């Protein structure tokens, strides 16, 4: 009995290290799996993805009068946060209003929290709801929004094989978003256009390219006005410089009030000439 019972403590002793290892692994992986960023759809990333689609993708479809099919994950009607985004009213950067209940907030983040807490029923759910943040990998949300700047190692260690996987996923989404009624050459042309704006930057050479900022009409008018003012200022500067350095200074005289007035340069020269001639003759006669 004693020999048979001796193996029990040794068995528990052998199991203790493995149990400790499992416990440590669970404590390390638990925060990674239970974080809110993984269990919820990021509003900020969805907002960036939505802006990219509204700027680059939807205009291509609208130009041809094409409508996205119901199966397309980029269909606006499937955007889970779109209804709430359309209910935002911004007076300025520090004044936001909820168009459901009229409450005001100091920034957009607090308004997003209000939507989640008080108007969660307006968030689209079900099998048709799409989190646009899930498409940020091939839409390059971090790069487009400027949230992530590339480092030397990001560019040096870029693997095209990883980007090829994103390209395949992007092409699959484009294929699912082609209108069902579109066939033949028109279908191929629309596919190529969508792949150009969505999938073509997915290479090591172009992945970190940020889109150029578009200038508003107001800024163009401001630049035109400033250019005209600068040209007029330069003309006045050169006119004053020319008058000062390349003309007789006697052409400008001031009266008693300090106002400039012009004089006849020719008469001024003749008078000085005759006065100098008479003075020299008088001095010559007095010496005799």
C-alpha cells in the first residue's frame, strides 16, 4: 500500500508545471481576445473606410448610373453605422448634436458613445449588417487617414506576397459588387475601373502613397486674389525704384505741405545753366 501510494504525489508534481504553463498562457492571451476593439466594430475606422468609398468608389458607379447589387458588402444600405452617421449635426469642431434627441456634445467621440448607449437600436444588425472597418486592410485606412506613417523598416521589409493576398480579397469584393445586369465589355470596363481605385495601390511601391489633398474652390479664389495683390505690389515697387534711380530727383519737389509736385525739368536746367554762365563771366572780369 505504501509503495502504491507513493506514485500519487509524484503524479501531481509532474502535472504542476503543465498547469502553471496553461495558466500563464491563458492570462497572456485573455486580454488579446477580450478587448473591445476585437469584439466591436470600430466607428473611427468605419468612418475612414466610408470616406474612401464615397470619394473613390461610389463616383465611378454613379458616373455610369450603376447600382450595387444586394450581395455587395460595400452597399451603403448594409453599413451598420450609416443611419447614425447621417444623424450627426456639427456646428463646429467643438459642438456636435444628436439629431435623434437633440443633445449636444463637445466632440464627436462623446456623440459616438451617446449613440451606442442611448440609440443602440438604430445600429443595423443581422446577417446583412457590414462593419466597414473590416475592409480597412485593403482600403489602407491607416495610410489614407494619416494615422500611420511608414518607417524605413516598413518599406524595406515589405513582402509582396502579403499584399497579393489583400489584392485577391479586394478583387473578390469588386467581383461581388459588379451589377448583375452588366455583361460583356461594360462589365470588364467597370471591373477594371473599380480595381484601379481600390486594388492597384496594394504593391510595395505604392502601398504607402497617401492621396493628394483636393483644393476647395474657396482656396483657389484666395490664391488668385493673393496673386493679383502680389503682382500689383511688384509693379508699384519697380515703378518707385525706377523713378528714384533712373530719373532726375529734381522732377519731384515738395511744397510747404509736404506734397510732391512736378516741375519742368527743361526750364530748371536752362535756368541753372545761364546763372552759372553769368557767374563765371563776372568772376573773370573782376580778376582783370
